[in-house]
C-alpha cells in the first residue's frame, strides 16, 4: 500500500532529522554555553523531542490502521 510506505518513509526521515538535529545541537553547545543558549533550549526546544516522538508514534499507528483496512478490503470474509 503506497500511502503506508510513504508514511513510514516520512517517519524514518523525521527520525533521521532528529538525529541530525541532536548532533548539531551538541556541536553548538560546545561553543554556545551562555545564558542565552540555556534560555533558547529551555524556551524554544523544550518540547521538540517529545513532540517528534509522539508524531512518529502516531504515524506508525496510522500505518497499522491503513494496513488493517487494506487487509479487510482484500478479504471479503474478514469481520
């Protein structure tokens, strides 16, 4: 099912983007460790990780639901 494949690909790209973001943030933290950096992390980045993990989880749930729909459509005896 194409849409399931696309959604899983999106989740994988999102996960890779998070990995890249964490690596860049670690590099920045080596050089930018003043009060403004702490404020930025506290106020602007506070919920990013949790929000992205929730989004990835929901994408997987949607994929499973679509997969179930697809199975039911292909099997006329499914209930």
